[in-house]
């Protein structure tokens, strides 16, 4: 009977181990599934998947600054799912003005961005989260200061595919001999007398350079208009190895944590159940005695002598008295015990 009791305890330990294993495995698989689901929803679309219905690139030399101002405006295709990372390829040393998304009311929400060295140029990437209209501008030194004859090559390297790209070049006020190569056929003039030369180009290849050569003469070094001192400030920059690098790094960290949880949980659950059960059997009698003594001490306020075996009235032998074990925790019981003195479970 004693062996049968120990067998029940061992079986109970193995059952607990199996339940623990199932729980750990389910929790680990759930964690991995959540990480994968998060990665699928939070990882921005790749550049090859980003398209715009139209993009306008404005090149304004000496507009409100002695340098060249370049402005990008684009409407992402309505099918593009947000959030998404957009990339612009720009000259090295450029001063970033704004990298934004634009709401229906014309409000500009500027975003933090990353800059990546690409050799003879750099790539700027920022996350578009809520709007399909985007805006980006920068200044750069395109020609040496102090010379009357001014010439520079504007190189456009599209960072996303656009069904149509409009390239516009503004002629500075007080300039002469203004030429463009290739020539931009559409010419307009605004209320301040500034001329704009533009041309539409459908489906410019992504990443391939398209160059417009600009040349003119100008005696003074003053810009065409006075700069607005209330221009919006860019919130800040970070340096990264590529667009969306922070999301990918977070995804990798979460995946690693989920995998570590799975491995650790499996190790804990697969430890031999028999050894745990045997350890429980060896210590159950001592725990039971200590529990009795402790309860008696709390009730009486002092140490008490160990209990004597009660008379069963039926002439039960010692072997019979030791043949009963708690079905819940494995504690050795006396024949007449209705409740386990260790865990309190009903033994009926």
C-alpha cells in the first residue's frame, strides 16, 4: 500500500509537470505569435512598394538664402498602407528644413529622420504615419560664393516611384543669361516677378540620377526675397544604418526574448518529474510533523510534545496506519484522517 501511495504521488508529480509544460509552451507560442503579428503590422513597407501618383521637385537658387533651396512635394498612392518609410536622396552637407506629412488643411507635421551615407550623396528617411501627402525641403551649397558666373548640376535620384514627376527651376531675381539643360518648356511668372521653368517626366526610374544643368550670371549676392524668420524648425535627427532601422531592431529584440522564454520554459518543464516526486515523498513526513507542531505552538503559546498515535479501536497495525497518503500532496496520513493535515484536502 505504501508503494501504491508513492506511485500515486509520482504520477501526480508527472501530471503537474505535463500541465506546467503545456502552460509554458502555450505562453511561449503566444508570445512568439504576438511578436510576429506586431512585426507584420508595425514594419513599414519597403521602398519598392511605395508609389506616388505625382511628385513635384522645385529647385530655387538664391531664393531666400545664398544657397539653393530644394522642395519635394508628393501624393502617395491611396493604396499605400501607413505607416510607411519614405526616402529622399540628397547632397552631402545639406541643411534639412522640414520633413513632414501634410494634412487636408495644409498643416505640416514634421518628423524625426535618419541620414545614411551613400558615398557621393546621402539618403534621408522618415516615417509617414497618418497622411498620404508629404513635404520635404533642404538647402545646399551648389556653387562657389563670390563669383558672378554661377553654374551647378542639380541631380535628382528618386527615392520612390512616381507616376509623374514635375521638375521646376526658379530663376533668381536680377540674374541674366539663365539657361537650363535639358530645357524645361513650361514657363510661368509669379506676382513678385520670379520666373519658373518646369517639365513633366512620367515614371522616372527609382534611384537613377536625372541631372538638370543650371547656369546664370548675377552681380550681387543677395537672395531674391527676405527669409521668413518664423520658418518651422525640424524636431531632430538620428543616425541609422537605414530607414526603419529602429523598428527592425525592436522586432529582433522581442523575437529573441520570446525565443529565450520558450527555451527556459522548456528546460524548467522537462526536468525529471520522478526526482521531484521522490524528493516530495522523502520530505512529506517531516513537513507534516512540523506543520502539526507549528499549529499546536500557535494555539498554546509554547512548544508541545509530539502527538501520540490515537487508538483506532479496531486494532490497526503500524503497517495499516502508514498505508494511507494524501491524494493531493502525497503527505502520509493516519487511517482515521478525514482531512490532510498538510494541505487540508478532503480524503473521503
